[in-house]
C-alpha cells in the first residue's frame, strides 16, 4: 500500500504516521516524491480497515498495491535531471524532452583518449559522455578498466567538454569513491540482479541508469528499479540493451517492444543501447532510428575515434561521423513525431501582435 501525503504535510506529520503504523505491526518506508512525501507500507495490511490509513493525518491518497513495482508505476521521476550547471553541465532526460544521446567509448583507455573523444562526441551532437572505468568483462584475463583513475579522466573530460558523465559501478564498495567523478551511476546488465548494489544506489542523490539484464523480463527490470526507488532515489533511467535469444547474427536481440511496454507501465525515462544490442557497428544507426521512432527518450551509444582499435567492444564502436548522423536522425524523427519539447529554454520572446 502507498500513502501519499498532501504537499503541505510536514515531515513530523509523516513520521507520526510511521509510528502509528509501527504500533500496528506494519513496516514501512518514507520516500520523497517530486513535491510530496509518500509512505510505502511493505507489510501485508489486509487486517486493518481502509479508513485506518485514509484517516491518518496529512494523508491525501491511499493506493492499494496490485503491481509488484508500485513506485515505478506511480512515483518515479518522468524527467531526470542529469548533472549540474555548476559542474559538468546539465541535461533533462525524459517525457516531452528532446531525445538525449549519450556517447563515448566502451572503456576509458587513457586520459588523452577520453579527453579527445569527449570533444569529438560533443561536436557530433551528443549531450552526455559515457565511458567505462570499472568494466564487467566475461573473461577475467581481458582488460578490466582503469578503475578510479579512469573515472578521474572521465570527470576531467566531462568538465573540459561541458558534458555530464555516465559510468558503471559494479560494487557497493566503489560507490563512495566514484561519486564525485560521475553524474549518473550506471548499473550494467550483469548487475541488474545485484540487489545490495541497487539498494545502496537508492541512497544516493545522483540518477541511476539501470540496464536490463541479459535474460531479465520487463517485470524483473521494473522490480530492480523498484529497489532503487524504494530506497529513496526516484531518479531512475531504464535501458533496453538487447536480450539473449537463440539468434546468433547479432550479439543480442534488441527488444523494442520492451520500450513500448515500459513506457505504458512507468513514467521513468527509457533509453536504448543499440551498440550492445547488436554488437556490430553496421546495425547501430538503423536501430537507433527505430528506438526513437518507437518512443525511447534517448540513446546510449559506443563511439571511438578509431573504432577498430578499441580495447573493448571494437566491433560495435562507431566513429564520430556516424554518431552525428544518429544525432541528426533523432532530432528529425522526434520533430516529425511531434515529440520534441517546444517550450523555449530562453525567456519567451513577446512578438508584437500584427
Ligand atoms: C557497457 O555499457 O559498457 C556495458 C558493459 O553494457 P551492458 O552492461 O549492457 O553489457
Ligand atoms: Mn561495451
């Protein structure tokens, strides 16, 4: 059950409701919504009458839960703000906003590489920089990433190019050290089921980009998002990155129906990663177009200055010129589909009425 409080309800009022619930043997959690406080009752509450909940002081709405991921369905941020104007730059991602293209190499390979790549992807029109420093590799002998040093290079590249940065954390123990150097925590596909990691990221104040597991259902993805949301962080970005099927011509199978289904079940922003979905650079542009056409709020794409020489995922890396085509396609498509936010970002000009 979710108890949604009036905007005017004070923290004390909500805490006193928590005490009343506890007196009646119910466990619950306070979650801060965009403009009000919400209590999620996590114990079964059938024993108590409905008016017990609706009569608690300050309660505006009582929602009985049938969904397994109620916060993802009702309370997540529809628009996630990435970065800060004082830092590496700020971008709004989600409902009604321009499609956001996040781009960069699979791995941060060196300081020089990420600094130069950041400038190139920015010039191609990307708004956010990606790059892995902690790399989840299938083979333990493969390059494992530069770790914290790589993240420091990312932060520098983001600062120099004016782009917020996204990077993966694989372990709860890395979160604190990584936090200052990134603007969005990425949870990789292999870690979608790492519930301790999800809970800890739920206690952070920066957004989380949550990738769908290789064999995860849409509902499992939403329940993974729920772990982050119920731990207090409502800024979750979902990402469809292809699932494992019997098909071998592509690295994974891009499940575009997941984008459509997710958009019908949650207001959270949904991204598509056409790079890991296909594993082949030749297919990345076409699937990027398809993703925007079916309602994705943006893309996360692997781009490299010398794609064939990428240390990891070379076969799927695209060059900046192709990235530019993808950014241009996304703008054209979202205009054609009437999805682009037309609210001016500068104060509206008052044109004389003729
Ligand atoms: C990545 O984005 O670098 C990555 C490892 O992706 P995924 O977790 O989707 O495989
Ligand atoms: Mn990769």
